[in-house]
């Protein structure tokens, strides 16, 4: 049994939206077995995925292909987490996200 890459990411709740999965695939940041793949790539059991999720990079192995909807409580039965890396948040020099930015003056 196989399932499209974007559908798998959405159905297993690894990404919230299928459109986001498609965008990440189009940008070439979703890898299946080390190779960037399109959203239409057919996944099968045993494939390894590497993709960014917010400020992390997840590497997971596909354990099962869902036939229908997957309850959020069962999402981790579909994949095995092989590796999880935190990506450093890169702010510009002197930028602190907790401090509000000054408003730019407007011309009248």
C-alpha cells in the first residue's frame, strides 16, 4: 500500500495543512530516503522522511500507511522518530523578538 507524500504528512498530523506539505516539497526541503521528493511521491512502509517542522527538523521512518483518517492520539503509531534536531532561531544583530519594534515614521 502506498500514499502520496503530502497526504501522509497531513493525515498523520506531522504537518497541519496539506498545502504546507506541498509547499515544503516544492521547495525541496522534504526528503525521502535522502532524496528531495515532490508532493505526489508515493510513500511506502520503511521509507525515511526528513523535513522541517517549525523550529525543528524531524527524521522519521514510516511504520504504517493510514487507510483513512488518523486520530491525533494514534499519530505516533504511524511513524518512528529517528532523529529530532532543534534549529537555532537566527535574529539579526541586536534584535530581540520579545521587544516591540519601533514604528516607522510616516510622511504627511
